[in-house]
């Protein structure tokens, strides 16, 4: 336990943590849709319908609609992780140096999830040109890898940052 852990919770800390949880909840909700799409793709959903569902997800998802330049979920996640890497994590490192290893892992996770997001986009683009079973299975694998890695990352982040975030001055 650090001296920060014994400090009282702050209003800013509570608001920041609630915002983090809210963003993560939206990401999780959209990942549920992604996982369902992966199951349907594995079951033989035609490439055109997969492409349409990705388009609908972009259009309907609160996160994708927040984007001004593009309506891609992966860009939102990239943006969220970029903001954490360049603004939020440095503040947390300063507030609680004991978190350095946790933040190092979270930054590594961001790079892995970034690669996963790129793989989903590439596999989906490829499937519109090639509907063979191996192309379909690559979409399924990419979607499942993204869901697994991103959910693990969100859980780890919430668990390990909560105490410090709640006490931010």
C-alpha cells in the first residue's frame, strides 16, 4: 500500500474513473456485437452481409459516430489509447510511481490491440474480395483475437488503476 492509497477519494478522481468505466462499457457493448458477428461469419454469413453489419456497427455505435474524420471503431480505440498514453498515463506515473510496471503493460497492450484492430480491418477488406473459407476464418480469428485482448486489457486497467485514479488531485 502506498501513501496515495491511504489518501481520500477526490471528486475529480471519482469523475475520471466513472468516465473511464463509461468509455470501457461502450467498448464492451460494441465488442459483444463484434463477437456475434464473428459467430455469424463462422457460420457462413455472406461477405456482403458481414460488410453491411460492419457498416451498421460503424453507423449505430456511439463510439464510431463520435469520430469526425472517420466512422471506424478501431480509430476510436486508437484515439482512446493514444490519449491515455500521452496524457493520462504520465499523470498516473507522477501521482503513483508504484504503477510504472502496470502502465508499461498497459502501453504494451495498446500496441497489441492496435495490431488487432488493423488485422480486423484488413481481414474484412480481404473478405469483400475473396469469400473463400480461409478468408472467412481469418475474419473470425481477427475478431475473436481483438475481443479477447481488448477485454483482458480493459479488465486489467480498471482493476489496477482504480485506487490511484480515485485519488487524483
